């Protein structure tokens, strides 16, 4: 190889290192979530690590609001609370796979990873769910994870905004930093939000979550599958209008015991269209 060819090869290698590798087609990361084209600001409430003893209360509130959510369930927890899993499915929420014992999938063998995911899939299916997505614990995965997911018909799905509720409740859900490291402009909030229904404080804070995300621009709450499928109905089935609280709300996070009615969202059914409006 002459000097010119060697120099050219070195330059090409350097350029390739500067160009980010494309995300695998069966991996949905923060960037692909945020840049997905849609006709309205869709938002997903996704809950990891459950089900837990706090999940029924969360389901009660989601039912009151008419809001669907996506639950990435841990197999060991689903085995402990099978009736809650059945309820999640029966009430129209989406169920995803979050492995059996919540390991770091980069630190176990491909065979162990497959056992973690496949065992969870089998249990969830036996309880009536049809998992289509895998969310790797901690958002950590490698090519083996992608291969295992693909072999089981699953898409690896991460999130675009992490509430970090495992650490503490945020002062405002509207100003959480997204996957691009920025805060959405007012009225533009959308994406897949990460929460944990294993935390009582998060579950009790659902009214504030819904209120603040709605006021920040979320036009409709959907499941992960609906978000990725682009099922954007320009006329949502429920119109959400805030009922003013009876006492002023502080900008700080409310206590976990704050009565739900103080942060209530009133749901108004959309009137049926007349034949002339069809």
C-alpha cells in the first residue's frame, strides 16, 4: 500500500468513528421516540418493575381518567401478583417484558438473558398478556439482548424522558430533561415517560403527573404500541379539562398523602357525531 492509500484509509477510519452508528431497526431509543412524526403530541405513561401492592391504586386512578398505560413487568413480581397482571390486561393497558429478575443484561450470558426474557414472556402470556416490547433493566443492553428479543418477536423499547422517581419526585414533570438533554418548549411535550409503580409516592402523584404533562402540551395519553404505531386520532375520545382545585396548589411536589380531588382532572366524553358531521 502506497503512502497516499495509507493516508486515505486513515482519514476514512477517522471519519467513520465520528459518524454515529444507526440504531438497529428493532431498537427504539430516545432519539427515535422524540423525532417520530405524528399529528399530535402523544404521551405514554410507562411503569417499570411492577406489579406491586401499589399498582391497584394506580389502576383505579387510570380508570377514573380513562388513560391507558404501559406496564413493563418483572416476571418474578408477576408471579407474585398474577391477579394484578390479569387486571392490567382486562382494563385495556399494555404489558411489556422487563425480564424475570431485573439483571443487567450486559453482565450475563446470552443463554441467561434468553431465559430471563423467555420465562417472563411465557408467564405473561399465560396470564392473558401479549408482550410485544422488551425494556431492558436500567436501559442497558447489547447485541445479544437485541438478538434474544428479536428471536422472541420483541422490540427493545427505551424511553425519551426519565422521571427519576426512584430517587425523588421532580418539582415539575413539565421541566424534566428529555433524551436530548433539553426541556420541551411549552406546548410541545410528547414522548414515552418512565415511572415506577413500585414506589407509593409515584402512584400517589399520578394526578399531578397527568395535570402537568397535559398542561405542558400532551394532547393524548396512549400506550407504547399506539405511540409507535402512529395511531393518532385527531379527535381524541376523551377531552381533558382541569377542574380548578379548591385550594391553591404549590409549585412544589405535593405530599404523597395529598387528596386526589385537589389535583383532579375532569374527563368529558366527546359527543357522538351526527351523520352530517361524519
